[in-house]
């Protein structure tokens, strides 16, 4: 079975963009997000959506537990 490939889709921003939430249409935590931005720029798209991409739900925002034990000790130093 082949690996799914990122597939951004051209998206037209709503007229009332102040009520628009980017998180509803894009997964900014996706490991391929930068590549999808490149596609949108090369195609001269106004915007894009990840909603039809097979990887849309794959990568999630990191939670606090991701950082809890990976930070170096500070010991009160600035």
C-alpha cells in the first residue's frame, strides 16, 4: 500500500474573513504543511485547505506532556 501524499486544495476565503478560523481548514502541525504552502504559492492560490487531504487528521498539536521532560534544567539562570 503506497504512502498517502499531501494534497492541498485551492480555497477561496469567505467574504467575512474576520469570522474565519484557519484551524478549521488546515492542520498547521502537519509535517508536510510547509510543502503545501509551497504548492499554493507556486499555483498562485489565494488560500488552501487541508480538508480533503488524507493526512489532515494525522499530526496533532503537541501537548504539554511533549515538553515536560525535554527542557533543560534552568536553575534560576536568565
